[in-house]
C-alpha cells in the first residue's frame, strides 16, 4: 500500500468513512477489513519495521467483526495508520493503567509490537482485579468478541502472543488469575488451540480451570455468524478441566459397570480354574518354574486350549526358537505327538493330516513374531501392540521375559532396572490395549532344595526384579522333582498359584503329568486326556 490519501465509503460493508484510499489505488476498510490492491501495490506486501514510539489512533466500530466502539474504547482497541499502512492497535496496560505496549495488527495478519517485552500482561488485565470468573481467549479480537457478547460487564482477557506462549503468559499472570473463582479458557477449536488449552489448564490454579467448547473455529467466528447467544451458552456450559485419568463417580452408570465385567476363559486345568476363575484379557499372567520343568510346554498347552476351546486368537512370541518350531509344536499338540518325535520324523503325520492341522490351528487366529534375532524391548512392545490393535489377538505368549533384557545392548543399570522398565512398559501396553499376556519368567536359585528337585516356589524366587510380582495379575508356578527315581513323580508337576489379583486364591492347584508318548501336559484326572 502507498501513501494515505483520504477516507471514503466502503462498498463491502456500507461504512460512510471507514474505507481508506492510498495513492497506489489500493484501499483498506477499518470497519470490515476489506482490502483491494491497486496497480502499484506489491503482491507480497513489505515487512513492517518495528515502530519506536506509541501511535496515536482513534476508536471505531468494527462491523465486520460485530464489535462496536464502546467495547473497543473500554479495552483500548483502536484503528490507525503505521507507515501508510492501516492497522488495528491493541493497547496493553499494566495494573496501574499505564500504557506499556501496543500490538499492531497489519494487513495480511502481520503483527508488530511497540514497547512491551517478554513479560507482557494479558490484554485487558488492567480492567479487572478479581471476581467470580474470567475468560481467557487466544487473541484480542476473540477477547473483544466475548466481551461484546457479555456487554463488557464480565472479565475477559486474551493472551499477548497467542497459543504458542500460553503457558508462559499464564504463569506471569498466575497471582492475578488466582483472584478469580473460575478461569474459563476459550481457545480456538483447532488442534493447536485445544492442545494449548490442555497445557494451559494444567498450569492454572488447581480446581479453577474450565474449557469452553465452540461451534466454530473461534469466538470471533461464532459472534459474526451466530451472534452472542451461542458464546454465552458456551460459557455457562464450559466443563471443569480434570487431568487425564481423573473420572468423576457421576460418570459411572449401571450399564457401564456391567459392561466392564471381564470374562475369564477356562483352561484345561480344573483346579487352576477354581483359583483364577479362568484367564482374562487385560491381565498379565506370569508362568514360572525351574530349568527344564516345562514352562514353554505349559504355556503352549494354555494357549492351545484358549484357541481350540474358546476360538480365541493367539500371538506367539517365542524368543528361543524360530517360528517354524513354534508352529510345529501346536501341530504336535493337536495330534498328540511329542514335538521331538515329529521334528525328527515329519512323516508321522500324513500330508492330509499336516494340511488339516495347519487349517484347524495355524491358519485360524494364530500369529507368530519372527524376531530374526532382534530382541530390543521397544521393537518387541511395538509388535505386541500391532498384534492386538491391528490383528485383534486376545492373548500373547511371551517366552521369555529374561531374554528380552539380555538382548539389550545397554544394560548399564543392571538387570533389575531393565526388568523394572520392561515390566512398566508391558503393564502400560496391557492397560492401553486390553490384551492378555502369558509371560514366562525364570527363577533364581533358592537356599535349600533346588526347584529342579521339587523345591517349593515362592514369589521372592522370581529372578531379576520386584516389579515381576508387583505388576503382574497372576503368578503361576510349576513344581516338579525331575530327578526323582520314581517315574511317575519325575513326570508329574504340581501347579501352584502364587498370586491372583482377581480372586485372592492361592496355593496348590492341579497335578499335571507329561506323557512322553503324546507330548501332552494334562491334569492327572482330566476330560481332555487323549484317547
């Protein structure tokens, strides 16, 4: 724009003198902000140098925004000219009413500030000292819009530098804001605005923050298009802000609580079912035993039962074997053949039996993680999240937790801290997705009788970290004297429940027996015993 020539009527809004004509033929209306480019106007506009002295200006209606002179005068919002460019001027005053800064709004939403500094007050802050409520908007025009809706009678202020510096501005005005009983945030409804609203609410005095929900992008849009009523309603309907995770008891209904009931899926071990009331999604069940007792076999039996008896989808993460062996193990269970025998002689099953077993077990709701030797915990948790969120698995078998830690490149803080971190992340994943996890953990050597010789297992024997027992929902152990000279004793294990958060029932459950012919690990008296 060139040099100011004269005031003239505006064809856009009908104002008699708010439109300004410049010597390059361009015009700018202070009332409706309509701009026309003259033949000599630069297309991109020139950069405004920062003025050095406060500008003198006048008060006018801003009809395009439905903001009128009385509100502009109250807040010190003027229209003027800077370097032959029309501008809006927001006057910032300190608590004594002294002018400390002017914020210039130039065409094409360019801004410049006279005076001020990094700790500018809130726009309009000088008008109020305390009260029942105050509204905070992102910008001056939104502030004037809300003030217009309330006839200028209720405290409304705005941020000096928009949403990007909201928290800083709130902290600077914290003591002043604390003088109000209710602090209502009226930020833009776009993503940056709502993100800033959440961050700002967290920085406000506890219990005082409320958030308005608008029907349009910002308060100015609402006033222009819908009038004052919706702004007033949005104020009264503002919801009290609560930190994430805090829920009022009033939000619970009978339907919600009944729907939240978690179904337990029965295993093929009857006394274990009595104590656990089945295995549930959204829970972490740890399986443990001494070396060579049959932890992996037990985990596979549980997963196979969930898959076959309940039609559930299973994610398999067996980190000490390849995916082919894991799949073979399920086919061996399905056909009551010992895995080692089937791997040594695949012809124990006919081609049709292989095909049928793959169809009935492997292809139907079974997923396998081919880890390629990568054991990074972040990558592992990402795969688990994918299995649940995308593939929809109900349970994931993780065999085993200790190897995840041993695979980390930087275990400088020790195994205990690494397991703490993994268990915390695993617990968060379960809470986030609702997946059930069957995780295998190792035991440390006890004083006295070894676990491999039938020594009793306790929670304190879990190796590595107290987080294993603290963050798990269930802990189930196998106890077996594999060195016994009595063949029956050597092949039988006692299931001991060490922890059940749901029922609180612990102690001995089923006695199970490993059959060297069938490869099955079944309760001694069980309806699922193979023919």
